[in-house]
C-alpha cells in the first residue's frame, strides 16, 4: 500500500485524527503533517503508514485488549506554579516532571502552543519545558510525528487524547519508537483551532494572543480576554467541532496506562484513573508531589462515556 492510498482513504475521506503516527512510521522527510499529512519525499509503497493509522486499524483486531479501570483518585499538585499553569489539578504536569526527575523517562511528547494558541507538538526533556506545556489546547497537534526525535533521548512518555493514545499503541505494536508510558486525557470532542479562535476573537474584539485562559466547565465554554471573563453555550461552538470527533466513541482513553480528566473531581482537581501496572508505577513515582483522595464515584465518568457512545 502507498501513501496515495492512505491519502484517499483517510485524509480525503475526512477520517484523519492528525495524530502524526504515519510520520513516525516513515523515513524522516517523507511525510509532513500540519493540517493533515502530505507527501513531501519519495514513497516506496511499504505500507507502514497505513499499518499504524488509527483511522483504518484498531488494536482490538490485533488482539490487544483495552485496559479496564483499576483504581480512581482525585488529585492535585502540591506546587503552586504547577496549579497556576495547569488545566485542572496539574496531575499530568506533576507526573511528567516526576518521571523526568526520577529518570523513569528521558523525554516526553506533549502539546505546546504558539502565542496565538495554535497547538504544536513538542519534545520536552526538562521540568521547565513540561511546565510551559501545561494546560488544555483546543485543537489537534500531530504529537506522534515527534516520537522518533523523542526516542533519540531514550525512554518516552506520551500524553494524548484517546485517538492519539490508540495510534501510539499501534506504533508500539510495530516496534516504532521507545514509548514507555501512555498517558491519556479524557476527550469528549476536539475543535478546529482556526474556527474556534475566529469566533472567540470576534466576540471579545481582541487578538488571539490577548486570550488568557479557555476551558469547558459545566456545559459552558469559558474564556478570559484581558481581565474580562465570558462564557458561550456549547451549541454556539458546535460548528467548530472537528467532524471526525463526531464519530469517536472513546472518552476515557481506554488504551492508556493512566487516564486523566476533570469530570468527577471538584474544580481545580484532576480525576486520575489507573489502568495498568505501568500506570501504577508512574503514579507511585509522582505521589510525593500530589495531594490524593480516593475517587468516590466513577458514575460521572461513566455518564460521559455513555453520552459519547450514544451521540455516534
Ligand atoms: C481536546 C480535549 C478535550 C477534553 N475534554 C474533556 C472532557 O470533556 N471532560 C474532561 O473531564 N476532561 C477533558 N479533557 C481533559 C482536561 O482538559 C485536562 O487535560 C485533564 O483534566 C488534565 O488536567 P491536568 O491539570 O492534569 O493537566 P495539565 O497538567 O494542565 O497538562 C495538560 C496536558 O495535556 C496535554 N494536552 C493539552 N492539549 C492537548 C491536546 N489538544 N491534545 C493532546 N494533549 C493535549 C499537554 O501536553 C499537557 O501535558 C480534554 C482534553 C483535551 C485535550
Ligand atoms: S510509510 Fe511507506 S507507504 Fe507510507 S509514505 Fe512512507 S514509504 Fe510510502
Ligand atoms: S496516522 Fe494519524 S495523521 Fe496519519 S493519516 Fe492516519 S490519522 Fe491521519
Ligand atoms: S473526540 Fe476522539 S477523535 Fe476527536 S480528538 Fe478526542 S479522541 Fe480524538
């Protein structure tokens, strides 16, 4: 199979998740991905890019089972600089910093952003760089295109949405990259960055770089422009949802070692679900920098899983 086949079946059919796995599977400089994958070098028709694409493969058909939930916690970082910059309780940022500091990984692949909020994939090797990448960016970044670069440092932790975690596992199944830990975030929907920011900057009459914080909470899309905090109904941003997200059924990152979200926890805390032995291991390494409570009920997470499955 060739890149032209992948382009026709996935990219032109609107099924691309912009995960970047196809870039990691091919030789450097052959595929580029920003808005979507493009061939910029010579294709030798080896078919590897199709083998790792989550739009046409799934782990179940390869005999890889989803990870069940083992334990749930409500978590918050003990460090004020992490709390201030993170989306919820800073669980992901604290975990990544602990993994790097303890030498359990040598780098992580994360999503950073430009000054106008465009999500970009990044390889981080230092705690300060992890802190700079904290917070949710609404928009897709082809994080897995950075797996080869990250693997040059040694063992890698990947943070991603459920579709990106499935693609990361597909890469791992094919022996591509040194991914050691798979950290998933909950994800109901993702957005087309340009459409979303055109809408917010029009409403707020400001530039994208003047937006201070965005987030979704209790059925509202909240944003802060300068000192002014505003909220939009989710129906007002519905047209910005990426079409492929309307077909997606995994809310909780079922193939991750550990999944993290906000639902189920009080404001300013993260819900953390441990799903594998690796998940136990990485959570243990991070515990001394976290305030931790048991997650009382998993029903709020179950509810969103049900909603996501029903809407497809
Ligand atoms: C598109 C999207 C939709 C989400 N929807 C929900 C939801 O409906 N309900 C819910 O409970 N939680 C949702 N989450 C998860 C939530 O927003 C937080 O990411 C999660 O609670 C972790 O918070 P934290 O404070 O521990 O993370 P932080 O410590 O702030 O770290 C955030 C991490 O997320 C990564 N990241 C940021 N943006 C993206 C992105 N676009 N794609 C991949 N990785 C990214 C960063 O690399 C960083 O490592 C969503 C996340 C994303 C990215
Ligand atoms: S991975 Fe193989 S099939 Fe895909 S673009 Fe590269 S050379 Fe072509
Ligand atoms: S591997 Fe990812 S980026 Fe490449 S075509 Fe498939 S979904 Fe799109
Ligand atoms: S809704 Fe699904 S396809 Fe869209 S970003 Fe989230 S996990 Fe990926």
